[in-house]
C-alpha cells in the first residue's frame, strides 16, 4: 500500500489548459473563475489531482509559457484571489493542485529581460540570460547554428541602447522567450523564491517545463539534429542544449525546498529524453518525484512496441525507486484519438490541418484511443489525462489559418500546423452558446460544427459514452488499487493481443483490427462493446482475474 503522503505515486492527474477549459467572464478565453465553477466535473470523473498550464502574467506569445511575472496571475485569467478560490475549491473536492513552473526562459516582457536590453553587453543584467557576440566580420551572424524548437534561428540580435546592431540572445523557443543562464546565481535565487511563493500559497506541486533544457554545454558548440528528430529533441545523445548533466543539481536544490513542506509536494518534469533508462536520472530519490513518459506517449498502437515500452518504463523508473508515469495526450501533441489513427505518427509539434492526407479516421481513432486509455489506466503508477480526452475529442484539423496562434505555425510560415488543434475550448453543454464554454458563446479558437455531439452533458449518464467509460475505468482502477499494484504479463493470449495481470484484474488489449476470442470471466469494464465471447479489434477489456 502506498503511504498517503506519497499520493503522487498512484495519482491520476488531470491537465487543465486554462485558456480552453471554462470561461467565467465571457471574453472567449478560459479563466480561473471558470475552472472553479467546473471543478466538480473533474472530481466526478475520478481524478486525484489537477495540473494547470500557466496562468501567470504573460503577453501570451506562447499561450502563457512566456512568463513576465512568476508570482502573479495574468488579468486574462483573473487574480491571485481567484487562484486562492480555485485552490480551495479543488482541495475541498479532494483534488491536489499542481501548477506549471517555466524555468528555462522568461518572457521578453519580464523586467529582467527589459533591464538586460537597456544594459551594456557585459553587464550583470545581461548575465541572467544568454547574450553572445555574433559571428562574421561585424557580428552579423548568429553565435552558433542552433535552431528554435518552433522553427527558425534560436538567436535574435538586439539593437543596443545607442542604436547600433548589437549582441544576440538565445531562445530555444520563440524570440519572445529568452533562455535564462542557469549558471547565474541570481537566476537560481529567483526560482527558489518562486517555488516558495506558490508552496506557501498551498500548491501541491509543480510541473516543470522543459526540464531537460536548463543546462547548456559550455562554449555553446554548433549542433545539427538529424532530419527526422522530434522538435522537443532530447532523443538524440549529446545535444548541447538538452539533457545535460548540469540540470540535476538544480533539481536537487529544489527538492530540498519541497522537502521542507508537509504533506508531500511534488516536482514532475517535462523532459523529452530517451532512452527511458536515462530519463530515470530525473527521478532519483533526491531529484524530481515524477517525470512525464513521452516514450510511452510516442509508442505506436502495436503489441510488441507497447510491451517493450512498459517493461523499460517499469524497469528504469523502478530501478531508482520512482513510480512510472503514463500519458497519451497533452497540450503539445495531436490528441490520441486522432494520432493513433495516423501511420506513421507525425513528429511532435507538426499538428494536422487541411493539407494532411490521409485524414485520421475518427471512428477508428476513437476506438483505439479508448482501448489505449483502458490499457494505460490498468498499469501501476501514475497517469496523466488531458482535458477533453474523457469526451473523446479529436484533434481539430480544419482551423482557419488566421485563427491559429501557435508560434510553431507562425515561425514556419504555416509549414507545420502546430498545436492549436488540441487546444480548442471544451464543449460542456450541447445546446448552449459556445457549447457552454463561455456564457457569451465566444471562443478564442473556433469550435467546429460537430463539437456539440461531444459535449459533456450529451455523454453524462449515457452508458457506453466515452465519458462514462472513463469514469468507470477510473473508479475500478481506484477500487482495485491498480496504481499501487504490480504488473505481470500473461503469455499465450494470441497474436495482436497483449495481456497483463495487476492484482485481481486481468487487462487484455486487442491491439489488432480483427476480433479475437474473449476469455471467460466477469467483465469489470471494457473500452467498447464486446461480442458474445468475442473481443473486437482495437478494444481493451478488464476481467476479474481468476485466483492463483
Ligand atoms: C513546453 C510546453 C509547451 C511550450 C514550451 C516552451 O514544451 O509544454 O507548450 O511551448 O515548453 O515553454
């Protein structure tokens, strides 16, 4: 049994993307008051915790991942008092609250960056970021060849206060997101204070943005990634800006701060690092508590590949005493309802849009997604859900170009669609204006015409709906203690089938398109309709396991 102080080892953590969850003031952008008003739905779903993407002061050039003040709420989302009300409501409902920490970069609107622009090249103000002289006769070329995750150069040249073309600053993401220099003690001090600010305000933990990017190799050597590598990158060995050893002492420093608080507060790292055995270094006992398992997210719907990634996850995380985590969707990837119907899956960040051919088949995609979710929720450890997946929402492909806001779309001249398609505001009530997302019907990204058919109220209480399937699976997961269980593969179930036992539950996934015979046994839940003695293709069933 997991000690209650270690709630995070088995938690199902529901990601709220504030601008798209619920809009309390009718301006078309979700906000904290909107979240507070709709939190019952998350508790009713059966989640243990919520993680909120950034709601801090920000010019919103990267949807809030460009923070101008780490210790305040952007007026778009409300006030600190609205945050307190939201946190209180969440805690009253038994939900832990995790907020996003964005330490790799600030917004270019952050006072420190504005001070750096106004200061001299070798000043202390510039030393908090990564400013360098350019190459070429007059410094007209960027200091190295690094490319931004969102496309284009990772460097932008500044105009010095005297009007002359000057130094360059590094931004692994948008030019509005200058990277901090984490060798600078002032930067470390700032983030210690940010951690304490939110801990003292009662948060239960932090999801740490780009936790594989904080340390860069000295001298910033050139690096050319392989053409097919995903944009968030740490999959290749020796990338001079990803997964450097220097990140670990930063996490140890933060862990010491978190350990001063009771009950346990957690750090969950967003680290795109492969192989999983290397990623396990992020969750050694004195570092983070959890890290996202993007190796799992990126695994195709294939029995052999799934078995291999589950084994390497349990082995690698288990070897350092950490729980494995599992995730299928978030605000940066194509929703798994659509992704699992695409072969081969596109690289992270590319998105789908009008030019994507062939289009993912919505029926196949949803069937696979539900089967994949049932397979995931039976696994021991902690699982992340992304808002809207419990409704079976697909990625929205047909957003008009002018509505798209993702810097990936803007910086690649539309060549990559980016991540807007998974960020369309949620449908709550089929018949309400804006499907109940806002009182006025306004929505910062247009909701497609088919949205009402996915609305929460159209699924609530309807047997077989995606929402009821999620609720049933989460309730059974809790009742059978699967989060704190142990996995044992069951052999010999047949080709295309993958089966494991966790405690008294036998999970069988039919990862092929064709039907398979269904073992006798009491059905606890299933991702889709079962035939008489038949496990249809792309379907997962949980049976009460025979004793022994
Ligand atoms: C992380 C976030 C993503 C953001 C990026 C830059 O990957 O999840 O949304 O764009 O970091 O902060």
